[in-house]
């Protein structure tokens, strides 16, 4: 689903902050008249010794000493230092920054990658450092130059805090601009029409970008004047096959489902079956979280706001059974606890949105199975009236017709076919991310949003009041970026842009619209590298329509370059085939109470981990401190890291657990010497292995 698929679970959390540095944004009330992009100074406005300005990360403490300013997270384990330095190169600026902020800094540099010039910075470079998985740490630096002025941004802290507070950190980094720089604004500009020339330029941009990124196929559409001016595609549906992507090719749209789900919630509010301010537990008594007090606070609108403090905790469903009942969503939520205060920070929760969709279904079709009711209501109340006749949650139906196949990067960074197996695990939580749609159908949905609840033919589908309620800011995501209900709303360039993205294995998509201008678009891709097309595509459209600074081409060029560099470095850090000494550490079977079993198999010189519903070949990683990990390398699901833990006291060789972590949680797989089973709460167990 959005922002992180299985392939990204164990990547460095600081990437979240860097992504936010490039995000679009929103500040003024939704649909307010255009206003200047430059915001008035606030109590959180700060400046460095050289006069570069920024907004302090929400909740962080601040200190200043000479050329350095520092922000510290409330947890006390994460620090961001901004240092003004005199230098001739990025590397010299980096060294001087660390010398002042952390004089005994001795980390090994993992990789240095350039970033495009923007926001007044003429040069930017990111430096990522090696950490051991057991440190659970993020260490990263960003060096920027404007003219002869250099600034080093140095970040050190815990993965948990970086994930939890990624939005305020991103806001701070995005808002850091050179002294005297005036932000670009499209406010007050009359947009050019998306005529044949501009459409051709956008099509060429995507075709060239897909070729450079080795993305097999891209479906997309463009809207201008509240009508579709292009729908179609470039490339093919699958590597090695000639069938082209066209306007009716189905792709998984993943988390773009969320906005569609909140449209169903709005319909339920229109029908008087729900109220945005109604407690969720009142509407659906089976709803509960692992914290009873937070359960009481959750209103209907909070199910889809990413603002409750409930963290991203996706491993339970990613290791789950795609055939499970929809009600397992509520079982999983009942065990989950918030890691931040209610309304404090943006934390994206797929299962909360899934619960929102099922609660809407229960309200509109009481007494029915919530999964069956949800599917029917989405078809009858949204898809059919909009003419989205191919859009479906039925995987078998989607895969039987004109559809794109998923692709991911192999260990060398080359695009290969990816398995669909893991994508099925989203089905029980489908209101959060399981929809299949096409450029044609996707456009019909965006037209409804631009029409403020009306179909393209003018039929009222959702009241304007409740449709627009979904746009109201619920939580800050970054500078001038807020999350509404299943929608991002931003005003980074002085105009309103509404959008959402979607990510599952081998499928990455985006939809966006400019509600004040009748302009919009969609993009659907069939490869994990397709995620790198989304931001540049939107930026390119804005440049063409508003005569924006030419940045999109350089963003895409560097994305291609950095993808290749990252793949090369990742390959260098892994050992394949896995040495016999490391293989001897493994037992044939493991089980985790929360995530289920692993079957360890060795055949033809390859090591494979088979989970309950998907599998991957494994490689070995040895960290600088000697920690060993087994890492997935299958296309689309690379980078999932199982750390070899410490065996119990007195236990023999090969009895150590395998440890899997996301940023804020840890799961242990212990050796299992008997058959495993699940109890009525979905927890797994097996007979323990004896001591050797």
C-alpha cells in the first residue's frame, strides 16, 4: 500500500524524510482563493547563523550555538543538526559539519547520491551511513549549496523515531531555504490548456522515463476543463510479451483505494447511516484497538485520517492469508497500540482504513458479511454509477482479461517479472488497497472528485458537503501538506493539489487533481521502478501548464542514476550463494506467534525461505559488527531482513531465533521441531526444539 511495500520494509527510515523534502504541499483552507506561497513567520520560524530559514519540526526542542543549530526529538534519541560551513565541495562541507556536530564521528559511508537543484539550492547531495540492524538506527547527512554558501544537515537517531516523526522532520528539511530565497508560486497564473502539443510532451516524458527506468508499461490519463483529453498508455503489459498497455488495461491501484473507500463513507453519511463525529465503537461495537482509551476517542472520520497515533504495522497482514475473512481486520486491530499521542503526528495505518470501509458497509447493509457488503456497495454506489465497469476487487476477474503483470528489481537492479503471491495478502484489508482499475476507469473517478460529487454526466453521487469534508486537514504531513480522509491536500506552489498514491508489489500509481482549475491526471505502472515516475510526471504537468521552473527532467535523470547506484551498492553488501557456515545456523522450520511459519529450504545451491503464502530466495548480509542476516532477494520483495539472534542460554548451535523488524516493532521466529497450528485468535505455535 502507500509509501512502503514489502520491498521497502527494511530500507533506511530516513528515506521517508527525504521523500517529504520533495513533496507538494497545502497551507490555506481547502478551496480558498489562491494565496502567495510564502507563509507568514510563525513562532516556529528559525534561521541559521548564515540567515537560511526553516520551520522547526513540531514537538522538537531547539538550541543554537555559533554556526550550528540543533533540533532534538521529544524521545531524546534523535537529533538533527544544521551547520553553516565554508567549503569548496560537498564532501568538505560534510566533514566540517560532522567535526562541529559530532567530533568523534567514525561511521562508514554506505553511499552518496546527488539530488536535484530546487528551492533555491543549486547543489544537493545525500550521504547514507552503514548501521548494524541491531542498532535500529538512522544516520544520514544532506549537504546543500546556494551560491558560495554551504549547509550540512546531519541526522542521527532511532528508526522508530524517524518513522514516527517523519512528517515533522520532513517539514523542517523541506522548509530550509537559502537566505532571501522567494518560493516559486503558481498563484494567479492562468493555466495553459492541455493541448495536443503538451499532451505529446507528457506522453514522451513518460515513455522516455519508463525506458530509462526499465518499466515495462505505464497507463495514464489527463484531464483538462473537467473532461478527459487523453487516456492510454506506453509500453507493454508484461516483459517478453507484445500486448501493449491501453486505456482499458487493469493495474492494481493499491492505496488509491483509500479515497474511494472514504467516498463510500461519505455516501453513508449522506444516507444518515453514519456521522463523521460519531464514535466508531458506537457505529460498530466490534471495533477496538489494543488501547481502550484510544478506542473511545476514535470517531468515524478518524478511521481514515492517519492521525490516531496507530503506527504502520503491516507485517501481520503481509504475512497473513489472502483468503481470510474481512473480519480478521478487526482481530488484528484489537492487538495494536498507538505509539504517539492522538492527533500528534501523521502515522499511516492501512488496517484503520480497512476498518472504515467495513464499518461503512455494515452501516449501509446491516446484518450482512462486511466483506461481501463492501464489495457490492462499492460496485453499486460508486463504480457502476461512474461507469467504472472494469474496476474490481476480484483478482481472478482482473487477471483473466486485459491486465498488467507485476515486475520488480532483481539483485542486480534489473527489472524482472514478480510474483503476485504477496499481493493477495491485502484482500482481507481490501478497503485500504486492493482495487484494480484502468486509465479509463480511474479518470472517471477523478472527474467525480473534480465535479464535487457529481458523475461526469452531472448525476449527484455524493453531496458536495460530505465529499469536501474529506479534504479538510486532519493531520500535518509536511510543509504545506496535510492529510484529509484518504487524500493528501497540498499547497506547496500556491495552488491546491489533491492527490494520493498507491504501492503494492510490482504496481505503483498516483491520481491527482487541481480542484480550482478542472485539471487532473492518473498514472498506473507495472514495475517497482515506476514509483520514480510519479513525482516527476506531476511536476512536468505543472511546468507545462503554469510555466514552472524546468525541474522534472533533472529529477527523473537523477532518479535513474541513483536507482542504478543503489542497486550496485546493495549487491555489494550481500553474499550469494550463502556460505555453508551461515547455512549451518539455520533450522528447517521456524514459527512466529504473530507472523506464522518459515520453511527453510536448500536446493541447487540456493537458500529459500517459504512463508505461509509467499516465498523468496535469500542472500547473506554481514554487518560491520559481525551481525548476520538473511535477506530476501526475489524481484519485488527484496530487502526483507531476518537477523540471526542469540540462542537461549545453554542451547546448541542452530537454535538461535530469526528476528524480523519494522521501524517500531520486532517479531521473533523460533526454531520449530513439530507441526504448527493457529489458535482462535490467529496466533501461531509449534513444539519447541530441544537443546542440542
